C-alpha cells in the first residue's frame, strides 16, 4: 500500500443482508475511488464470512480495490483476499504474516500509540491505523488520539497511516490536511442520507481539494 493523496478505506457494517448489501456496495463504487474494502464480520461463523467474501471480493476487484479481512488471516488466505487487518488483541503480526504470505497486506491497529505503530512498522506492517479520532458507536474504544499524531507520523515515516473513528465529511478535513493516507469509514457511507454513491463522491471531492 503506497502513500499517495488521501484515499477512502471502506469497512463493511458489522451485520448485513448479503444480497442487499452487495447492491449497496456497487452503488458505493459508482461514487468514485475506494482504495480499500475491509470485510469486518465479528462473532460470525466462518461459512458466513466466506460466503460474504465470495460475493463481495469479485465486486471490489472489478474496481481495482484492495480487499482485506478483519482479524482472520486464515480466511484471508483461504478466500484469496489481498490481506488482513489485525488489532492489538487479535492474531499476532508475525503469525498473520506467516499465514497470508509476504506478498499480502497486513495492517495493524495502533490506537493512539506511536510506540505501537513503530513496533508494527519495524515488524513489517504495510500500514498502521490510529483512532478513534471522533466519537463512534460502532466500536467501544478508550483511545482518542489528537490529529497532530497523524501529521507527526506522516512527517517522520513512509509507512502509510489510516485514520479511523467517527469520521464524516464534516470533520475529516483536518485529518486529510494532516497527511492521513486513508480515512476508514463505515456509517458515514452506509447511513448517508443521500445514499452510498453520494457519500463516496463527497469524500473523494474533499480528497482532491485538501490532499497535499
């Protein structure tokens, strides 16, 4: 994952009807560039996760999007995804890397910690994720980094950063200007009043205007 202008990192809702959601995903892609799609299905049987990946992966690959699985390097490898995203409480980095392979993506949650991010980078992580920057009902978190964490990280390393947590079109500009490589979003796309296509288009317009 190369650093470039800020891009959209789209995460699936925690639960969804696969048939209906696949149509929503297509509409999202109609709105413009989506660099990464993370399939995040917590506390879900493996067969349902695999069925979701089998349906969503071809849609995303048609648009040249990197597809990652949350927490499950084994399923990422089994289903042919591009890699995995792991948290601090999930599978260890080296185990994940050994499972998916050297040519795949492994991203790591680092909360509000530069120390954790540096450790992940030294191990070989392809990106580090910081958050939650704003209030989010999607996931309980005790960390709320300052936006200058993104700017200091961007200035000191070439490892891409992902900003996550309550990010919307109304509050994202400071993160873009700080040098975030990706903005990870969930409800600000799937629950956007004007629909997924308009939401993705809106973010991409902000990236064009405010990315350095």
